[in-house]
């Protein structure tokens, strides 16, 4: 799981002056009633108001999920956005249930530490204390190494929907070769956490979920967290959506009699609500079932990961930020359902967000949530008023590729919205409103890049020689690209998609004034390269980032407001006429 990058924080101090909540007494404050199923916004909280403003805009663009935010002991925002079930038009609420995916790992870590505090195990124990017939190269693996992904075990074994029992799974994992000798490296391993779940069951004498529920969840007031034991109302469960289409539920998908199969158990799949996760924060802070010392050990980083950006603890990612201090976090994703837990202990600020769509994911909101809360220079996305009578069936009818000169707009339906993936310089110029000087400059940059990509595809070690500054070694600049190509293998083609300006507030603005987007297409994979240029029109660096796209929000019959999917949130008005997409005076039409 990749950590999001943190940008700038503005430290704010304020008091909660007035609060409003649906179906609640306005005199109540967030401490008195932080976990009701009703929505809650502390209007005196600048952070809460700004986060709500941000997510309300993202709701129009396709975000659906819920969040809980607290400052100190006060919950300042607890709210759902979008739809938990598009077919029934059921809204997403703070008590909507969905999988937390890999956030499950922190619960497994807490279970291990709770058992250790009772003297029933030690994190220094080897696998051979709990399992028979462990291969020789794996016999020295310790519980600590399983917790910190330093065991060398395989990343995973089997499929999430494979109803695999404990014995089959254990035998399969132990038969896999190690990535490295135990304790000599770091590699994220779901398998390691499944083995930890088995250890919890063996030591406690009860089912993994039963132990969590009785010893951790219920004592924390978390009645809606678990696998199969909570008495959930099916109407409170979120349906997942992948690429705009209904995917369904994780719950009981390939599960066995007493819960999820062992491919998923103890490393993922635990279902919860944002309300419950708000209660869990007390345990993380050492104010719950785990004492302060155990909680500190739980949230300490031990193994360096992410190229040194963070350290991995016992189900947590931990790093120090030069302005925010310590950040304790973990995300979870099955590429459809996503969740993110973020705690800044030195700022006494916390949020947990979850969502049920792959198009506007929950975890991708996290950096902007912090920006909205604390950075006064953050550019908010526009608030677009959605046409509530819009028809999702019509959006699906319009979902095809529309052509314009050398480019196109590939439209995908996402409920009543359309997401336009843009390609070709003529389309970039139109959608980004480039002026004449920019059009001339960008055409030249595209041509220079195209020549370099042809050299790159031919394997030239100095492929970037026509792009870099004369004092820059072209071979050194080209090497990371060739290394990436060799690692993935089977490169089909390199496509120069187009160039755009890095406006203030955009993700690449600090790197340079312009970006040329390149699509690297492999036989079994693809990558998006963003080549950023300096003021002297020489290549400066490559930045990862999504395909440039706009969300088309229906505002009236046949009318759409298109908003770029990231800051500075370029806006353009579009409409459909005679089966073509009309943008200003230009018409983009499907091929007949």
C-alpha cells in the first residue's frame, strides 16, 4: 500500500462555538454525542467545515463514502456522501458498513500485543512454537517479523474469493520460497498476517473474530465491526462499484463457515463503520484495552519501507513530517472498497474515511482532506449543482469514444456522470483552454518527446539526449526509464498523449511550468509518465500521476459541467447534440 504524500499544514487553534446536527439538539456538543448515526458538523470548527466543503464537491464528481474527523476529544465532522447502493438510491451514512481491507492488520497487531501483555506469548517466539513441519529456512521466523513484514514470506497465497481452509492455506504458504532470509529485508505480506491470525486462535483457544469481538471490539464500544458476528442490517451495507459498474459485496464472497477464508482472514476484510473507527482511536492512543506502553509499541515503526519515507510497525505505517510531526496511518483497498486511518498525535487530529467506488477512491482524498483542513492556500474544487433527474441509463448510452482531429475523449459512465479520459493535443488545448502561444510551444515539446520515446523504445541508453540540458548526462537521465521497462518487460509502445500547463495549485506546479503526458503500454501492464519541463524547455523530472481526465456532471437535459479531476479543477461546459459532444464551437463525434 502506498502512502500519500503530505504537503503543507496550517496550524489552527479555535474553540467549538456552535454545532448543528440532523435530528439532534443544537446545544449538544460533539463530545456528548459523537457516535450517533445522524450526521454531525461542528460549525465552529474550521477544519470540519472545510473538509465537509471539499467532500461535498467531490460527491458531485463521484465520491461515495463516509468520514469521521476529530480534533482533540471533539468530533467535528461525521457524515456520509453519495450513495451506498445506486440501484435503490440508498445514501451512504456514517453507520454504513463496508470492508476496511488491510486496516484489519492493526487489529491483528493489537490482538497479539494483548495476548503478550497477559503472558500468553512473546513477539520473539518463532513459528516452530505454533506450527509443525515448518521448513528449515522458515523455522527462525518470529512473530515480530510477521508483524513488520520482515519475515520474507510470500505477499499472498490464493485468491480473496477462494474458500480456502486453515490447513490448506498454511501448507501453501509454508511451501512458497522466501523473498529473503528472515529479518534481512522488508516485503509486504498478507500471508504473514494470516499466520498471526492462526497464532491468535491457537493461543486464545477461540475463533479469531470471536477473540477480537470479545477482547477488543466490544470493550471499545465497536458493535458494528467484524466478519460475521455483528447483527448487521443488510440495508446498512455498502455495495461496491468498479469502473462505474456494480461489483457487489465483499461480505461472504468466497467465505467459509465461520468467516472469511484464510486468504483474507486476519490480514483484511474486517467490516466496520466510520462511527466505530472513531471509537477505536482511544485504543490507538493507549486509552482503551491496550495500556499506554503496549499502544506505543504497537504504533512504533520498526522496518524501513517506501524508499525510506516511512517505517512499518505492528499493522501501522509511521513517519515523521517536518511540520506535522509523527504521522500514524494505514490504508486498505481491494481496488473497489477503500479506507484510510490517519492520526497526527502531535496535532491531536484524526480522521477515518471509507468509500465504495474505484472511480473516486477514498484513499485518494486523504492528502486533500488535510489540505482542506489546514492549508489556507488550498484551492477548493467547484461546487456543481447536479441535475437530480439525470438518468444513469442515458449516461451509459453516451459512454463511448468521441473523436476530434488528432485526439479523442474516451467516456466512461459512472452512475449519472461521465468520466472523460482525454488524449491528443487538440483535445488538451480545448479542454485546458490553452492560448495560441501555448499551442505552439506544446506542439514542439510533443515532437521532441516523440523522438525521445522512439529512441527509448529502441533501447538507446541516451534516449533523452534531445530533452535534457546540455550539462545533464543523458545516459543517467534515461537509465530509470530503461530500468522500469526492463523490470516490467514486453513493452508494446510509448504514446505521447499531449502537453499541458502546470497551473498554480496543480500537483506538478512546483516541479516546472509544463508537463508532457506519456502512456507506456506493456503486454500485461501500463504506466503513466509525466515528463515535467523547466523554464528553459529541458526535461526536469518524471512524476507519476493519473491519466488527465474530466468528470462530466449532468446539470440539465444534455448539459454537463466538466471538471478536471484534480487541482486547479479546470472547468468547461459541454453538451450533447446530434449524438456528438459539443465543446464550445467544436464537435467531437463517435466513429460511424
